[in-house]
C-alpha cells in the first residue's frame, strides 16, 4: 500500500485536536506525571472518571526511572507491594517488609495501565497558572481549571498566550517542587490550607516518618485542589523518603479514592 504524507499529518492533527476538545472540561486534572500522579490517574479512570494528566516533560514517570542514584531498582514495603501487585508488576522479596522491583518495568507499566484505563496524558504541556472563581456568598476563591501552554514555549521564554481547561478538582503531583501550590499562592495571594498559609517546604530525608506522613498529608490544600506524593509532604512540611516508593504509590490511590467519593 502506498503511504500519503498528507493523510498521516491530517490523522495526527484531527485525532489530537478531537482528544483535546473532548478533555477541555473534566472531572480531575492531575499536574505531574510521576508515580503518584500516574497511580491516581489509573484508579480514577477505572472508576469511570474523566481524568487528564499534564506533564511538562516529553516522558512521564518522574524520578522513578532512575531508582536510587541511577541504580534502576526501587524498594517498596508490604503495603506498596500491594499496589504493584494490582498493576501486575513483578517484585522480589528482599527482607521482611522490603521488596524490590525494576524501575523501568514499574514506570512503563504504570503509564501504560493508566492510559489503557482511560486516562488521557498530555505531555510537553506546562501549567503556568490556575483559573479561580469566587465562591458564592463568601470572600474565598476556589480553583476551577488550569492555564496551560506548550513546554517549549515556556523553555524558550516566548510571549505566547496560553489556553485553558476546566476541572472540578485538581491534583498537585509535581513532587519536591510543589509547583502548582506555589503558583496558586503567588498568583492568588490567598492562604493555603496549611498551618502557615504557605507551602511549608520539605524537610530532610527520614524514610520511616516520610512514608507515613505522605499518606497523612494527602488532602485538600486549597479549595478544589489536592496534593499527593512528595508534593503532599512538601506542602505540609514533612520529610522526604528517598528511593522507597510505597508512599508515592499509596498516596496516588488515596487521592483517587478521596476524589471519587467527592465526585459521587
């Protein structure tokens, strides 16, 4: 069969445009395609929710690809292993309470399963702002959507106006940088739902404490905006955990369960 370059080009433009139009108004927007964001997208999509994930980079997966210091193995505890089992990702028992898994197998499978469950991933897109609205009969504001642009536009510093999507809920899964929460605070001037009203910032590495607080800190950090993964600890001021990924995985499922309940 002869191939026509014009048909190839038209197919890509038409299919992508339709996908984008279909996801201009969604249930949940996830910012950041690391493990917690991918897990959240998977479980929300499995529950039939309309969910899109926006990732600045060309590839998703965050820091999971490199395991620990480019040794591409990760560690999970028993509870984290249960999530990998759910994704049918092989693990090896190391010692009581410790299991290892291939970092590349984990990352590719999380991404694949999220997409196959129905989540839509928009890579090479950066979130540069949020859309806010005043809550009726109140002096407070809430986030109702995202302001997005192509990452190359951001990287080149070009003056190109962005576009928008609307979402009932938004998840900050941007990891250590906590980019979305910082943008909300800087642009709105409103208090976050933290002790200080600001992003508290992450503390030094303490794996045992961090794994627990990662789950405890998965909650609403601004009206309609939730935090998960390392962004949860950074927002509420807890420790980092290094290359043990159980908390990342479990926090993604927790935020998915919370939002599925809120969506009814």
